């Protein structure tokens, strides 16, 4: 919009410039006045300077006059005046007011003073504060000093006439002579000369200052005149800018504003050419805006009238909502209200007919209702008549506003009806039940754009009120249905209570039974409710639980909900364990008067708990004490032994080959055998002895008072009773056992240590041939300690880089070419030293550490093989040994594949060596694992072949490609015919099976010659090269190329 704002910056600049110039003009005037006043101040300072010098000169004259009069007359008043003049001059007495004027000349003999005293200020201090220059003040100080010198002469004259009494005239004459001689006059001149010089200097200073002030005033006067002319020009310029900004004169502008103020918005304000961006132009635009606002106001009043009518219609609708008792009546009243009171021409409500999916009128009122006769509007949008306001509102669940009925494309099919009935606007509002559209309210009016935002909000609110009424009708119908359902529910509840398998009862505040279902009556062995009502419930509870029941009853009656258990005895003597969930019940006044109890029979659960408690301390199969009871008994026995210094023996029994019985005859036979043996073992022990089953086929005996001499007899007795034949079902079984014996306190001071010691001794007994016993010895303790030390050290060996892999070349017998390398793990501990694999591998297997160690060896060996290839060496097959634990691990094939993928080595360059014993332990499982590895391209070989008990039938099924001849056969092949025959047979067998052979431990030329003659494919040993570190191996391999 074009306004006067574009002219405002120019007018503002001129106005501010004019104001600034005026301020400078006023400041210049003030400075000019100040400059004119400066001359007056300079003259005032000169007058003040002369007044002070005159006072000094006058004081000197007054002193001379007083001393001369005193010398002539001898009157002491003149000496007193003399002294007073000095005191006033030096500030020892107050200075009279106007002291600079005539003073001592009018002080007569009566000593009356013409002025009152003022402040006591030395004359020199007044001079110092008068603004004199240093040179001027120096002259005045010099005059004051000379005056003081003259004063001493005058005092000498006065002392002369006072020196004799009576006065001698000669003295007077001498004193008068002193005050009139040439020296006195010279001293007087010395006082007046500096004063005269000061006056000359002060006059010169005054003249210069006055001249400077007059020059400055002249310059300021010129500036003042120039600023006055500039200010007049700026005022004229500002008046021109003001006229341009206003767009005319102030009177014209006032007249236009007065017209607008009177409400005359119709008169057009004309703006002269060139005044487009003036206030008058803005006023013209304002007049047009006000005219438009006035038109809008009138339109708003019309809208307000429509809203008023709609509010009246809404009020009528709300009244209908309150009064109507049915939906049909409500819909009829709504249609009447929006037509009669809301200013609509016609209104109708349509509902969806489910089977036809069409909207049909169910209520209507107003002009044009004949249009609705037989009307059916489809809801589907793909039908032409399904795209109008009513179907759109129903389908989209949104109000539809048609502000121009005759021109809207949506209402094209209804334009003829609209023209006939004068419809200019229409609206359709969805009505809901439980959030779902079920009806549509459609309105028509003869006013264009009748549905502004306020009207729309009001109609939406009316629709929401109708929704609320429909919801109320629905709630009322639901309430009636709920009452009927409640009646039926009460009947069902009574049936349920009576048939409920748990007891439901109501107990009064006094403990009497008020209600009880059939199940409860059966629990109490009563035939009717009347029979149990003759007793309190506590009468049925066993005495040991009655106090607890009474306390619980009080808690529930105080408002708590409780669960309690108790044992009852029925009317006919049967006992049951019951669990009751009790809650308080209140009467109509809210007071707790009853207890509701839901009770079930938990007798079976209680018996199960007893069984669980038993199983917590006893073996479920044999009935022997379990580990928990053994621990408790061991603590008691050891504590007793400590006090009484009695011996304690712990025996660990393990049945020999018991697993074979389970595997061949089944676990049921094995369990029956264990039960039978448990009975026998209990019978041969004393009452104070304890035998405990730990699980499987392991038993522990804890014998108090049995020493090392008696223990063998007890052990043998146990072995004998075990060895007796057992008839289990149709089987005659003979079993043996191995017993380890540990003695307290020598082999341990607690159950855990004694058990470990006895376990070690038991394994010694098994190694010595089974079916025997063995005592725990220091050697076992050392071996056990060594094993523990190795396990603890192994846990940190890899992390601390104590493990190293050495690589021994594997050489082709035919051409001496290096074709592979075997990875050999070495462990060098900082304290234990170099530990042999034959010692630490078994410890690693027993502790489970072999898995991370084996994975570490595999990964580093594969990584090294890949590194040698990348460094230019010919591809080599890396041979890595697998332990039994690794081979039996189910994830071994996946682990091998993952390592090969991560390190980037092809599977054909990895060879896994498996000992003959490991492969033959479980041949079927070994075949399955080898097949998986073979499918992934990994090679397998049998290590230490010939040292076990190989089966040729299994060997040919193993997916292996190489047999390694153990060095125990290679070592003596040059001298031992049997070893030569074995090695030759192995090589020939391998050839017949299509397998390669490699001999380990080759150290001499004779061994090499024999192996070459027999057709051995590869060899490794110190004859060719000892195991090397990776860098040494690479250097060695390059030297053999």
C-alpha cells in the first residue's frame, strides 16, 4: 500500500537538522553572553586586587600614624590600635566588615568601632586566594615583609619612650626622630615600591585578559549571526518539507480528518499530483479502508444475525435433546429447529440402509421436502450420485460445506433442484454413534457463502450435541440391557458358586459361618449350611493354628486382605490342609462386618512340599543323604574331631564301568542297581557313619573315629559288599569299585579339600587296576598342586605372550622340497620355565582352556601360512594338531571355516592332525566330523599312527589323506627288524588305501634311506631341520629354493 512513509525520513532529517541548529544557536548565544560577562569578571578581579593592595598600603599608613601619635602623646590607646592593626593583618583577630573602606580614621578616643568584626584571615591568605600570578603575589609578599621590617623600627621607637619613668623628653625627641628620619622614609618607600610594581603588573594582566575576552566575544557574535541565518533557512525548508509530507495545508488536513472522525467514510479524498506519498494520500487510503471496514461491519452484522438465529436453533435442539425420548422424535425436532429458528430453508437427516448401502431420509422439514420423496443416495464414490455433499460427509466422516450451490461442480446433478427451491449454499454434517458415522444432517439456505467459520463451528457443535444425545439413547438402551444381563448374571453367579470346586464362604465379625457353598460343606463333612452354622469356623481348625486364625480374622476385619493356611478336622474326622484368601466385606453404610473367604484344599501341595524338603537333603533315587546334608554333617564331624582330637576318614567310591551298564542295559537297570548297592552300603556301616550319593555312580563315606589303620578294613568291606552279585530284573550283575581315602587333618581340614584328595586317590586306584583302594599321598598333592599351578598360569599365558609357535618343515622324500610345516606350541613361563606340551596340554584339556588356546594356535598358524605366501614363498600346507576336546566340540567345523575366511587362506592349505586314539574313541562321531571338514575342503591326517588300536574298516571310512608314522617306530628302524616291518607295513597299507605317509623324528641318513626305499612320501625331523620360529623358517625356506 502506498503511504506517506516514504516522505517521513526526509522530513525527519530536516526537522532534526533544524532542531540541532537551534540547539547550537542557543548554545552560541549562551557562550556569547558568557564571553561578555568575562570582561566584567576580569574588571572585578582587578578591583579586588587593588582593594587588597590598598588595604596593605592603608595598613602601613595606619601603623605609621598610630606609632607617631603614640610617641607624641604617649596615649596607650594608640599603641593598642597599632597592635590591633597588626593582629588583623596577620589574622590573629577578626577582620572588621568592609575593612578596606575608611576605618581607623573614624575611630576616636572613645574607641567606638564603625563595623562589626568578621572572620580572622591573614591578609596574605586573602591575597593568595585572589588569583594573582606568582610574580604578582611575590611583589605583595615582598611589600608585606618590608612592612614587617618597618614594624620592628616602630616598636623600637615605642620602647624608647617607655624605657624611663617619668618620661624624659629627650627620649621622646629621639623616638620622633626615628619615625621621621631618612631611614624610616626609605623603609616606608620599600613597602610602597612593591605595591606600586604589583599594581602595574595587575594592570597589564587585566588589559591582556580584557583584550582576549573582547576578541573571543567578537568571534562568537559573528558565529551567532551566521547560525541565526542558517536557522531561518532551515525553518523555511522544514515548512516546505512539512507541506510535502502532509500533502496540503494543515487546515485542509484537519478538515479531512474531521470528516472521517464524524463517520463520513464515503467522501473520497483527492490528492494533488506530486503528493502521492503524503499524509493526505495515506488519509485517502485510510478513508477507502474505513469504507471497506464499514461494509465488512455491515456484513458481520448480517452474519451475527444468522449466528443469533443458529444459537436459537441450537438452544431449541438442546431442549429437544433433554425432552425427547426417542431418536425419531429428536431428529424431527432438530430439523424443525434449524429451519424455524436457524434461518435454513430446508433440513433433513438421512440414515444408512445397511443391505443397500444407500442413505435414505428419516426426518425432514422446510421448503422443498418434496425433493426427498423416494430419495436414495449411494455411499460409494464410484457412483455419480455418491459424490454429493451428503454421501461425501458420510464416507469421509467430515463436514461438507458447499458455499455456492449453483456453481459447485460437486452439486452439478442437483443444480436443477437448487434453482427450483432457491438453494444458494448447503452443508452436510456426519452424526455418530460410538465414533462411527450412522446418519447425516443436510441443510440448505438461500444465502451465498452462508457458512463462515463461526457458522461452521456452531453447526459442528450442534452435530456434537446430537451425537451426545444419540450416545445417551445408546447408554440408556445399554443400561436396560445391563440390568437384564445383571439379573441373569446373578443367577449364573449363584450357579457358579454352588458348583465352584473351591470353597466360597462368608464369615461374620464374630467368626460364625454365614454363607458357604457346596464345596465348603464337603470340606467340613457337613450335610447342610444349617449344620455348620451351629459352629464357628475356628471350631474346625486344629488347636495349633487357632490363635493364628483369630489374629488373621482381626486383621481382615480391620480392612486388610490376607492369605493364611491352616489344618482343619471335619465333622467326621477327616483332616485337610486349607489355604484361604480373605478380604473384608462392608455393609451398606460402609462398615466392615463380614469376611469373604475363597478356600482351596492344599493337602496335596503340603505333601509335595514335604517331599521337596526331603529331596533337598536326600538323594531321590537311593534315599541316601545328598551333598547338602553331607556338608552339614561334615561341619559337625570336623568340629567334633577338632575338640576331641579324633580321626576322621573320608572315602570316595566310584563304580567301575558303570556307564557300560547304562549304555547296554538301560538307565532303569542302572538305577535299580544303584538302589540295591545303597542298601548294602548302609548295612555295613555304623549308625554314626554317613554315606552320601553325589550323583551318577559316585558315593562319599564320612567315618568319624576311623584312622589310617582301620580305613583299609572298612574300604575292603565296602568293596566286598559291592562285588557280590546283584539280581536286577533278569540280569545277574557283577560290579566293582575304586575307593580313594583321605584322612583328617593330614589330607585336608574341610570337606572340599578332603573330597579333592579322596578323588585324586580314587583315580590312582583306577589307574592301578580298579577294584581297589588307595590313600591320598604327598605325591598326589604335589601333582595336584602342579596341575593347579599350570591351570592358573595357562589362563594368562596367551595374554602375556608366553606362548610361541615353532614351525618344523615337512619335506618331500622324492625331491627334498619343503611341502609343508607343522605348527608346534611352545610355552616358556618366567617362573616355571619351559613347560612340555605333554604336561600342559592335559591340564588345558581338563580345565577347558584348550579351546581358547587351540583357537589361538589355529588362527596364528593360518595367518602365518598366508603371510608366507604374501611374502613370496611357495604355497605350503600348514599342519595343526587337534586335541580330543577340540575335536569333540560341536562348533569345530564352523570355527575352522570362520578362521580361514577371516585370515584369507584357502582350505586346501590347512591340514588338521588327529591322534589315532581320539579318532577311534567314537568312530561314528569322528566320521561325521571328518565328513563336515572334508566338505569344506580342509585336509585331515592321522597322527602317531600305529600307537593305538586302529580298525581298518573305520580307517577306510575316515576322510583322511595322510598317515603320520610315530617316531617311536622310526627311531630304531636301522637296527630293529620289528620296527622296520611295522613301518614297511604301514606304508604299504597306506598305498593300498590311497593315502600318503609322513614319518616324524627322522634324524639319520639310515632312517632316510630306508623310508625312501619303502616309498614314504614325506618326512620331518632333526636330520633335515629342527622346529623354527616364523622368521627363521622363512629364511630357511628361501635358502632351500
